[in-house]
């Protein structure tokens, strides 16, 4: 329920920001009509906090009308080096991972898988989203959606949710997804499970699994009393299904009236942490990673030479990062980046659960460790019990053809 109190001073600021033309002025007071979706946009701009939205207790809601699994389609904002992207923005890889996971969930529920796309211009995105599993695409095209913005994007998503009532919404646990999903959750007054590493259906509910207590146990979370059930999912955890060429998705065009005054944050400049012009660790095909066993920053540099010869990128355990061998954005694991390269080489890494969770999806893992009982060997396809300081120079020599 939405109410305007006596505090209203008749400033009209809430009128243009409403995406659904649900506000008008009557006797110098704002009045909301039945088109209101409780998106909350007007509440944000009211200078005297005259507007209040009262939401039902989660347990009191009728959940039967909520159907369908939604995937938020994140588009790239920048190129690898951090500059604003020229040309059409691309669908980020995590979206394909979510569609693959979402397809499985939707099939099990017997419901539709829907992609939610917010963009200033559609560049035939449906041609990619359909083959990867989407049955339907809710598309909002508007000039104000030219780049991600928390206020604008959350307002649109909330309004779509109120209109179509999905049962599940999945977001990538990317910088954007980690910003957007909590905002949507708090506006809708529903829960959110962050950083999931596995999803399933249990008794018709979304079973959300994520590491807890420092990664030592997995917590299974259910949200029986609220809809939509929302989760962010770590990139590089879910395997991407083979696209079904020729499979198409129904495009449902949605309208939104977005006023510029909703945008409280303006992006002045972008800069990305990391080596400009090089492949970033999350998208690398080959990662040469080192841990505390590399012993020093100088010895760690040998891994850079090796990775250069293999055409890969250097990764590091948290211990190696803490010791200053490599910068934080190279860290693989629970509190670093989750990776899934074709080849992951681990030198002097013990294989703590917090490291494994970030690299176990790699196609081939090769581990070198002095300790034959190191847990890293449990996930490695090839294991070498030996001294990394002898093996790394030999590999470099071999690759140089000496
Ligand atoms: P160690 O565990 O000290 O292992 C060093 C290994 O090197 C040993 O197995 C040893 O046998 C081997 N070795 C020594 N000398 C040689 C040699 N000459 N040749 C070959 N092998 C040698 N860790 C991460 O990596 N990523 C994370 O994101 C992460 N997040 C965390 C989040 C939380 C909340 C917590 C509590 C911990 C996290 N950790 C993370 C830390 C994690 O628990 C481990 O402490 C860390 O991964 C250990 O790094 P390591 O394997 O390099 O060091
Ligand atoms: Fe306010 Fe949103 Fe309702 Fe419009 S739809 S009146 S902006 S809560
Ligand atoms: Fe009234 Fe607030 Fe709307 Fe201004 S923004 S008209 S004070 S409800």
C-alpha cells in the first residue's frame, strides 16, 4: 500500500519520476492511482519523506501466482582495459552460465525461463539468449538504460517483478549483480542469497547453496515465505550448455517511463584494477598459479615467464597475495576470483577448501607440491610430487626449446 501524508508540500517532484504515470497532483497534493507497482522511485525523491509504502509481511503473501525463473542479463560496460566500450555492449558470460542453470531449474518446475534485458538499444540479443535456453525475453529499451545505474535499473526490475511475479530471479555475483540484487531485494522486501555455488529445486523451492563459516561448510538456504526467491551466483561456477542453434525466444517488449532525476549517481570516469590490455583472470584459458610454496616474490616471477610462454595469466593463492608475491586481483578462491580455465597449473599451493572452491571447475588441473598428501592432489588430474623451484625452470627451458 502507498500513502501520501500531510507532510506533502505539493512540490510535484514525484510526478515525473514515476515510470508508470501513477502519480498526479490534486489540490496541491500527490495522489497515486492503481497503476502504481510500489517500485519506490517516488519515495526516493520526496524532499519531506511524505510517501510511505507498507508491504505485507512475507508470510501473509499469496505466493501461488509467482511463476517462472528469471535471469538478469548483464551487458558489458567496458573493454578489458577499463575504457568505455565502443560499439554494442556484449552479453556477459555469466549470463550464459545462469541461463544454463536456470534452464535446468525451470524444466524441473515445469515453468518458463525468462531473460530480463534492460538496454538503450537492442542489438539482436535475442539471437544469443534463445539458443542458450531462454523461452521469453522481457526487454525494456530506453535511452536512460545506456549504462548500468543502481536507481534506474532497480526501479525497472522491481516494476517488472510486480507486474509479472516471477518465482525465482538469478543474477551474476559480479560487481553489477552484487549492487543491483540487494537493492531489488530490499525494495521488494524479500530475501537474497549471495554468492551461491550450487542451485537445485527441493519440494518446489529454490535450494540455494553457498559456502559459510570461512568456506568450511556449505549452507543450504530455502526461502519458503517470500517471492521471488533471489540469488546471486558466482561467475565461472555453472557450466554453460551447448547452444541449440535455431532455438528462439519470445521477445516481450515492456515500456518504462524513466526520468533523469531518478539517476542520483553519475559515472565520471571508469578505471579497472588489473593489467590494462591483458586477459583478465576470470576469462583466461590458461592460469599458472602459485602459492606460499613459491617462497619469494623473485621466485614467483618465474611463473610470469612460464605463463607468458604458455599464453596464460598468473594466479595466486591468498597466502601468496598476503605475502606480497602478487596483487589481490590475481587471487583465486572464495575471497578472490572464481575461475574455470582449460588448464590450471598450481605450484606450491596446498589446496585449502577456500582455494579449491575458486578453481575446481577448471577443465584440467595440474598440481606440483613437495607434500604427497597435499589436498590439491584430490582435485588435480595430474599431480607431480616435487620441488617447484626445480620443475618451473625445467618447464621454461622445455618451452623455450633449449
Ligand atoms: P599453504 O597452505 O601454506 O601451502 C603451501 C604449500 O606449498 C604446501 O602444501 C607445501 O607442501 C607446498 N610447498 C612448499 N615448498 C614447496 C616447493 N618448494 N615446491 C612445491 N611445493 C612446495 N585462500 C585462497 O587461496 N583463496 C581465497 O580466496 C581464500 N579465501 C579465504 C577466505 C576465508 C574466509 C578464509 C578463512 C581463508 C581463505 N583463504 C583463501 C586461505 C586458505 O584457507 C589458505 O590459507 C590458503 O589458500 C593457503 O595458501 P597456500 O596453499 O599458498 O599456502
Ligand atoms: Fe511511486 Fe513507483 Fe508507485 Fe509510481 S509506481 S507511484 S514511482 S511507487
Ligand atoms: Fe508531495 Fe513528496 Fe510528491 Fe513533493 S515529492 S508532491 S512533497 S509527495
